[in-house]
């Protein structure tokens, strides 16, 4: 097993409505869906997103799309015009979640497509 950021083998779609953010993480290949099912628990996502401050999270598996969807309540500082945050849109929650590292079985590592963009492209 090796720890790998979700961005290495997943894509995301995210949005918002009021103070609710909706984030869906899609496996890039069917083989990775089992990793998402096992590792993307409500508790783990709530802990990872804690600095943003969601009040609660609901989790849904979307097996026909090989995806896991999360609805984060109270995650946008009041949402839209009510928020004092510099960036209060739920679209950014998906990219944030893609930074989460999860264990990936060694047998699946060769399926990850490379090269990938660097973590910090503006650092030397």
C-alpha cells in the first residue's frame, strides 16, 4: 500500500446552494471505486474538511458512476453574499478534497496515469 492523493486517480465535480456545498469524487477507472468506497467515509471527510467548518456531512455512493458524493452543510460561512470568506463558493471544495491522501493497494498503482501536475507548481 502507498498513500496517494485522490487527485492522482480521481476527478471531481462540486457546487453550492446557499450554505451547502455538494462534492462528488469520481474514480478514473472502475478498479479505483473500491478504494473510494473504503476510504472516503463521512468521518474522514469531516475531519479533513474541519478547517472549513462544515456542521455535518451526508455521504452517498453513486455506483453507476463509480463515484462518492458528499453534501456539506454549513460549509460556506453563510453562503454567497452572507459570507465574509474571500472564497465562499462550493466549487473549490472538490479541489480541496482531491488533496486528501488515501492508501492505494500496490496492484493498482500501475493504473495511475503519469505524468501529473506538481503539487506546488510555483515553488522551485
